């Protein structure tokens, strides 16, 4: 899957995979009866997915700007995103109904899914190339 031509598809696909992973993790926490962990994972994942979509929209807007303006715009947006992350983590820390570490883990699920997908496609490409070279050597 090459998403270079269709970035909207990339955002959708990564979001779906993250939701699946988040539901699996929160489902296993639900089986243990640890409700603050379940709510924390879902809260962190929801914020992460919303910020991911917002980043996509910001990049689309920045592509229409000149280089200097886009640089300033994206830099200010990254600071705002980090401020949102800080507010979410402080909220989780101060709220007894949320597990702080579960919220932090929920925020990281999307990042792990993106890295895992990249590693999967890298290994798949290497494996495919190795199989092709072995088949060509046989002929």
C-alpha cells in the first residue's frame, strides 16, 4: 500500500488500525475490571486521533502557503498541539477517574501503529525482493 498519492486514505487507514488496537487493549483492561484504565485508553486515543486529523488538515492548508508562511504556521501549530497534549495529561493526572498512564498510552497508540505499519511494509518489501531475486536466479 503506497499512500503517497492518497493522503486521506492514509489518515483513514491509520485511524482505523489505531481504533482496533485501542479497542483490543481497552477490552482486555475491561475484562480485568479496571475501568479507569479503559476510560483512560479511550480518552487518550480519541485525543490522539483528533490531533492526527487536525495535523492532516493543517498540512493541507500549509501546502497552499509560501515557504516562510507555511514554516511559521506549522511551527505555531506544533506548539499548540503540544499544549493540547499537556492539558490532556494534566487533566488525566488530576482526575481520579482516569488512569494517567493509560491516557499516556492511549496518546501513543497511534504513533506505535504508524511505526509498526512502516516496519511491516519495509520488511514485506525486503522479503518480496528477496523472493524475486531467488526466483530469477533459478531461471
